[in-house]
C-alpha cells in the first residue's frame, strides 16, 4: 500500500463540493480514503500547519491539497506558503503551485494562459494592471468594448462591460479600490511635508481588462476529470452579457462541433488531473474565458445525468450519474504515472 497525503484546512475540510453535508464541508473524506484504498493508496489527511519542514523526508512524497476562498484570501496566503515550501523540498505537488497561485487570481491565470496555451486558446486578448493609474496611462491602447474583471471573485461579481473610456476608468476604479483611511491620511500628509513626493495610489487592487465577445446567448462550463467530460450550458442573464451566476443552466446532449476537442487541447497542455473551464462560441470559433485546476465548483458533475468520453476519434455520451469523490480519486491515480515515479 502506497502513501498519498491530503492537506486539509483548519476546519478539517478538503476541496469543495456543491452538495456537501454539512454545508461547505468539502469532499467526503471517508469516500476519498476508500476510493484511494481501492486503487492501492493509503490516504493520510494532514493539516497545513502540521507539515514539518525540518523533516528531510518530504522529497518525493505526493501531496494533494485544498485551497480557500476566505475574505481577502488571508488563509489562502498561508496555504500558498506551505505549498511553495513543499515544492522547494522537491515533494510531488498535485496540482503544481502555479495553479494554486491562479486560484482566485485572474491576473496570474492570464499569465498562465500566455505561457502554457497555444494561439487558438489565447483568442481573447487580456491586459492586466496593478493600479488604475497604470491603465489610465495606457488608455489609448485598449480596444473597446472591453470587460473589466477584479482579480479575485466568482459568480461574475464585479465584472463590468465598458463601451467608452469613461466607463472603463469607472469600472477600473471600482475593481481596484484599496482605500484605507488611516494610512491614506498619513500619506496625504507626506505630500505636504515633502516636496516632489508622489502619493500612493488609492486603487492598488490588481484587475484584468479583457476583450469582449458580443452577442453571446450562453457559454459552456466544462469540468474534466481524467477522461470524463461534464458539460453544462449556461445561458446569459436577462439583459446582461454574463452567464456565470445566471441560474439558467441546462445539460445538452448535442454540443457544438469541436467543443470537446477544444477543451481537450487545453486540458492536455495544462497537464493536470482535473480542470474547470468556461468557454464561449462565436462565429464558429471557441474562446476560453477562464480556467481553474483546483477548488472549483462541482455542481456540473454532481447534477450531470451523463458525461462525454472519447471513443477512438469520436466523442460518445455515457449515461448515468457520477460520484465526485470517485472521479476525483480516479483522475488523480490515472495522472500519477505522468508525474514519474509513483509515491513512496
């Protein structure tokens, strides 16, 4: 029996599950342990703070981990420290630290898109900024209309469509607002006491400006667990361009030709065991909006009455429900040989 370590948060939770009981308690740990055991692995659950970096025996050990979505991502920052530390010890981290960095961080997600994906998967043009002032100084280079996205957040919260430079700057101001009145007042005083001093920006939350695809009536949420593809059509909100959070969802058996091939090309390039993607289709071309490799919503797999799998050169629909814990474990175990030697 081989060991695999699952890092849990301070509540003892691992991952996320739409239908978890109790509410927001993550994946079922007993099911995870059972499914790993069935495949020859002994699952050990370990809290992040119990990782012992003074133990020189971390090299080569395999760690899975959860992420966090707390306010201001304070606990996630702690998780990042631990995962990066484990990578520095040459432990085997799944997924790699870079995908944790991209969780609730659309700026780094766009950086990964530029670095890891091909031209077809980079059809949407995105720029990212650390302050509103950086955008304002480069306003002439932004094509309109564009969409402004805060770096963190879900359900399309804070996402704004901008059709003019004024709307763009207004949306950027809202997305990047970082006022903290005690330190702002002190900094204002520096400006009066020190000639030539430039004040700190009041808009230092990073954000993304992305090209806009007009006329979309829906997008596609695709979850991939190894060889199984779960697809949900999400219609846009009424009188709005956003599909995430609309509640107008439907499982469709007839998919746009080429959609699963496009999703598969992204999945293969990122080299992860499971992936969530939002994809749009416009004028026969596919466009990747966003992707996440961990701690993404599981509503699509939990409620899907079928999934898709490749059979030779074709995609086949496979009827029947799926267990998110079972598919999570299966996709991880199938992926481990791609990482080299199995964990010891």
